[in-house]
C-alpha cells in the first residue's frame, strides 16, 4: 500500500453509502408525489396520442421516466464499443453523454412549449432580479432548478474543461440565456425572466457539486525531459 494513501474512515464509508440511499429515497418520494398526474397521462401516452401526451407536463415526465431503461441500454452499448476500442473511462463517458441528453432534452421541451397565446401575445421580458422569484412558488422554483441539473451533473464527468464551479455556473447561465432568448424570439407566450436564468444556473451548480467526486480531472502535465547532448 502506498504510504500516502489514507484508508477511508468509517465516517467516510457511511457518507458514501448514505448518498445512494438518499438519492433513491428522493426519487421514490418524487414518484409517490407525482403518481396521480403520471397515471392520468398514462392512457394518452399508451394509446399513442402523442400530441396530447407530449403536449403536457405530466406526459413529458412520464415518457422521461419510461425511457430511462432505454437510455441505460444505450449507455451500456456505447460503453461496450468504447471499451473494445481501448477508450479509457468508457462507462463514465458514455453514461455522462446519455445522461446529459436524457436529463436535459425533456426540460427544454417543457420550457419551449408554447402557451395559449403563442404567436399572438407580445413577448414579455422581466429584467429585474428576484422580482419574479416570489411568484414562482415551490413547484416553479423546483422545476427551474431541474432544467439544467442533468447538464451540470454530467458535463464535468465528461469534459475536463468544465471541472470547476464557475465554469458549470457559466454553462448553466449561458444555456438558460439561450432558452430565454428563444422564448422571446419565437413568441411562445412565456416571460423571459432573469430570475429563470439565475435559478437554472443555480440548479446546474448544485447538481455539479453533487457529482464532484466523479468529475473528470485534467491529465497532469509531465515535465519536459531535457536531452543530454
């Protein structure tokens, strides 16, 4: 054993074991709370009425959960191909890529879903920080925190250049600005708010901190070896 290696203490092992348990309990609690709306959307999605299924929040969430096994299968296949090709960290890279897509696209779909006055109502902009935050409510704040949570969680696991909190914050804020701009340009009958940018970016940072132990670290620089003439 390396002399510099410190064996994990019982407290550290307990913390590592508690994180997956807390994550499972959190997901189970969210599913229990949403069981009613998800069951309401199930008949429409099961009947292939995609306009009604994917046109509602409940339907999008239901299809996101249903397709989780498919996403894991895709990540497993891609990881197998990469491992056969000798790519390092094949499973982490594949899982991060699939996780970013599967966890972000549904929320982008929801945020770009047109309102009742799309194309008719004039674009609305709110540039005063924290003014809209009090009107969002717990559900609205929670939803905004999740928009780029998957991106903040998985992007540093895939790209070493994003392995810092300021860069994850910039990634979440930049993507959120693009979404708010698209809502304004496309006249989706939604309010383009600076508070949405702030909460979305905060969600990306919080998720990134949750995955910090699995971030892909930059390769250490090897010192140049001088040649002897």
